[in-house]
């Protein structure tokens, strides 16, 4: 299932979103993807391929407006996604 951005904005009481938030890619944080299992390496590579790589040395911290956290739970084998 998914939601459109206009549905999310209309559901918020005070929306603090502006179009310039989406001009720069989010900071991608992957958690618990360090196990040597092949499916975890494939998932991590897939998520990293969805967004352009950020150059840490030339990155302006003020340009980061969004953070994408994806965490893998090995017990339940579920992904937790937070944007």
C-alpha cells in the first residue's frame, strides 16, 4: 500500500513541507545490514542504488533536509522504514 504526497499533506495539522525539500536526495541510513547473508547484501545494494551517492567531503550539511532510515530486524525478518 502507498499514499500520495497530497494525501499526507492534507492529513497533517501543520504541514511544514516545501518543494525545496525534494531538490536534494535524502541521507540514507541502513541499520543491521552487516550480516554476510546474500539477500541482505542484495537489499542494501538495491536501496543504495535508489538514491545518488553523497560525497561527504563536498556535502553542505544545510542541504540535507530529509533522512531515510531503513533497519532490518533479523528475528522477524522485517524491514523498518522511516522517512
